[in-house]
C-alpha cells in the first residue's frame, strides 16, 4: 500500500508540468523547518554561499538557491514568487531546459558575487531569491505584452518582471552585513550606509544572463556560443497553423519601448483604450 501511495504521488508530481519548481519549493520549506530545529540548523551553514570563500565549497554554487529563512509570511511570499515565474517558464520550456537555465543563472550569480567580493575585499552573501529574479526577467521577456494585474493594478508582463527584480534587489541590498564604520567624515558614513548596494551590480549578472538566454533562444537549443562556431538551427516548438509563415509585425502601439515604463505613458494608453472600448460600444 505504501508503494502504491508513493507511485501515485510520484505520478501526480510529474504530471503537474513543473516538477522541478515543486521540488524547489519543497526544498525551501525543508530548509525553513531546519531553521526551527537548532540541531539541524547547523547543517544549512554547509549549503549557504558566502563570497569569496564559497568557491572552496563548490556545491554551494547551487545549494544556496534552496536555503531560506525568516518569518513564515516572508517564506510564503518567497514561494509565491518562485511558483509564479518558475512554474510558467518550466511549463513553456520543458523541465530539462528550465533546470539547465536555473542552474546556469544560479551558478553565474554566485561566481559574479565572488568576483565582486574579491575586488572590494569584503564578504557577500548569496540570497536564494537572486535566481528567481533572473527567472522573473526571463518571464517578462517571454510574456512582455501580456496583460497582468499586480494588486489590482493593470500592467504588462515586462513591467511586473521589473517590479519583481527591483523588489529582490532592494531586499538583497538590505540583507547584506554592513562594513565596519571608519571615522572618515561624510564620505565614510555614506560608504557605511550604502555598503549593501555594492553587491547589487554583481547580483544582477544573473539577470543579464537571463536576458541573453531568452534573446538568443537558448531555451530551445544553443546556437553560436563562441566566435567561429557554425550556428546550428534552433529547434523551436511550431505552434503556427501554417509553418514557415512570415510573422506579421506587431502594431507600433503594441511594441515595448523604454517609453512604456513612464507612468504618464501608461495612463495615456489606458485612456486611449477606454475611448476605443466606448467607441465600440456605441457602434
């Protein structure tokens, strides 16, 4: 009977379409439980990545992504972000391709933090939400024109992704340990109070890899990675009814530009949309 229960659970887990994301959330829940048991909490210290000394324990380049802590409410928010962005990408790209992407942005972020810690001569802690921020940016690039709602505020997918990345970076900067304050006047105090932000540019390298990953279509196969290497055809899922049909250009108003990030532009587009809907109702 126990074997049947395990088989049914395993089958249900694989049939969800995002088994890797579920495993990631379960591991985060397990690490949260470990923090409540003093005898088990020490084990998490072997999974946390602290730059630059973390390079001496190479497994922490990946394991820090499943170590979480704090209050249960913050854990729910953490898991909510993980589920929203990671599960969608995994269903779209497939478990194998998404797992490769997640491992790549996780390891590259840790290596980048090590480089920053070596250059600035200080320690940086790797936060488990940093790979999720890279997934959020990838999700926004894939679903940039989708209409979504954040706390009943309508916006596009790319806007929600940028909000998620900004939130993670603000949280990450505040979680870094401050440097020792030196009596260096105003400049010394500013350096002390903003020391957490020194790690943010290095933490964003994972997001840069996510942008490069989606831009080159690596979620469907790798093309040219090195100069002089012949590019092979990238196999993408064919969802069109007529294959090899040239894609119709998007209307100019629907293309994403930096101007779309302006609140005034968002208000103006919303006003034009309402005018169009009213015109259609009158007809």
